[in-house]
C-alpha cells in the first residue's frame, strides 16, 4: 500500500509544468501630451483622479446629487453588471474546483459470472459495495491552471465593466438632468416672450381702433405671438420625455422623479477644475480599457489551455469502503476494502481537432489584442474631441451672453425710438424676435457647455470606483 501511495504522489508531483505563453500586460502606447490645450495647472494627478469619482458634485446642485445617489443604488443596468460579476465568480470557482479530486459516496450491487480466471463456467455470485470513490485529473501540463487564470481574468473584466456601467450611468443621468433644466428655462423664456408679445399685440389693436396704428402692425404682432406660442407644446413634450428618462435611470416607474425648479432658475454649470490627467493616466483610469486588457489576459491564458490538450492526461482514482458477497456481512471488518489506480491517456486520432482548437485560441487572442488597441485609440480620440468641444462651447456661450445683453439694450432703445416716432413698429417687432432667438440660443448654449463638460468627465472615466461591488463580489476569494 505504501508503494502505491508513493507512486501516486510521484505522479501527482509531475504537475506544475504549465505550457503556453505567460501573459505580459502590453505597454500603454499613449502620447506624452494632449493635442488640445487644456485648462490645467500643476495640480497633482492624484487630486485630479480623486475629483473624477464624484465629479457631478462640482455642479453644486443638491437635486442632481440626490438623483445620482438613487441611480447608483437602483439603476437596473448597474444591477445587471453585478449579476455578471456573480456569474464570473461562479465560473472561476468551478475552474478552481477542477484542480482538486472529486469524491463521492456510492453504493451498489452486482451479479457477477466467472469474475476471475480459473473458475468453472456457470459460477455466479453477488457483489455488494459501499464506500468513497475519488477521481483526480492531475494538471500535469497546466491546462486546468490556465483555465483558472482565464476565469480570474474574466472576473476582473466583469468587475471593470461594472465600473464602466457607473461611468455611463452618471454621465447619462447628469446629461438628462441638465437637459431637463435647460428645457425648463427655455419654456420660461418662451412664455415670458409670449407675454410681452401679446401685450404688444394688444397695444397695436388698441392703436388701430383709435386710428393711430395700422392693421399691418396688428397682423405682424399677432403672427409673432402665434409663432412663439407654437414653440411651447414642443418644449413641454421634450420636458415630459426627459423627466421620464430620469425615471428609468433611477430605476423607478413613470412619475418617480420630481424636480423642483424656479421659473427663471439658470441651468447648472460647473467651474473649470483640474480634471485633465495625462494621456497615459487617463488610459489607465478608464474601466473600459482595463476590461479590454483583462479580456486579453483571459484569451492569452486560453492559448495555454488549448496547447495543453496536446499532452497526455494523467488520472488517479481510489476506492475506500466495504465489499462483500453477502449484504448482511457488508459492514464487517473483513469486508473493508481499498484500491488505487492510475491512467495515462495520450491523444492520437483527435490531433486535428486539438490543433484546430489551438488555432482558434490564437485567433481569439489576436482579436482580443486588436480590440484592446482599438479601445485605447477610441479613448484618446474621445478625450481630445470632448475637451475641444467643451472649450469651444464655453467660448460660444460667452459670445452669446454678450450678444443677448446687447440685444436687450437694443430692444429698449427701439421702443424709445418708436415712441419718439423715429422708427416704425416693424423695427420693434424685429428687435423682440431677435432677442427671443438670442435668449433661447444662450439657454441652449449654457446646457451644451455643461453637457460637453459631462462628456469630458465620461471620457476620463469619471464615476468609476464611486461604489465598489458588494463584499461578496470582490475580486478575491
């Protein structure tokens, strides 16, 4: 018996030779600086990364903060990402268990004829047994170890995709909230302009009845009021749809979200902060890039698992229990039995299938590498583009603000000149119309500036690591 166990342990000690390529994380191929000139100083990169986790707080809006907390806790896409982590953890647990023997308790009965050489024909007897069976496929060439590495990398990838879900959610919710506030402001501006235009129309009708004005002035004033009033239903429809989108983002039924906004309250904006990290730091911080890198690690590990199929498979088995030809004597000491066995299986006729599997694994690894490179290029492009859009949107907003101020003064002067009889009423109506367009453009530009800033935060991976997966979903076992 000692020799048998010594042989088993010797064969098991052969395990540890892991075939296939060892994974090495590829270097980040990132430029040293951004092409666009960014509004940063010498602030530490650590501070910049920390500010990205709760970036929405820079808007200083309590309602936005409350909605964000609700969404991070209840959003269904985030919950789905958590279930994917659970699935990956189960897969990793299965791969880890495959490294160890399987032990089962069994019982059985057999009717045997001539079980041993030399017995006369026609000899029959019963064989009863009960005990523990153990079976162990020894991972001699590391195929199972490679599968465990792949499962661990896939678990890491799903964890990063969970973080990416947080990035996407925070950006979508903030964008929808900014849209809602902007639409509310546009609706207020439209109604205020409509009220002013209706007052002007009423004045023109009175002057026309008094014989001072003209019917043409009345028609023009009424047409301007009707055109402005026609904008209100469209704005109200967009406002309703945006509010319902917020319901979905916080994981609630229609009517869950209510937002209290004063009529003339401005759209939230955020000051320019030290948010830009270096290109390399940005690539390291983005969860989608880390997820792609982990998928590449998993694909590399599966190359080794495929190569291991070329080599022999060593299996060990053992039995410990009771065997007897008499069921009543099955549990007596004389019926105690044990046995061990070892088997070595070398693939021969299925080499074509195995080599095809290796080729498939190699192709998947190459595809994973190219996907990793593509994600990095997209991240660089997205960051550069969003920062450029944000900076240009800020310039445009400042210009529109100055234009709106000038047009307000122009309307005031036009009204004075009309009262003095210097200009016609048509000039006043044109001034009102142009001012309304400018105010709407300014409101939209303010929202665009904020949403472009949100896009920058998203491009930088803002919102990642805001909430780590629950303890039972951590990376470690």
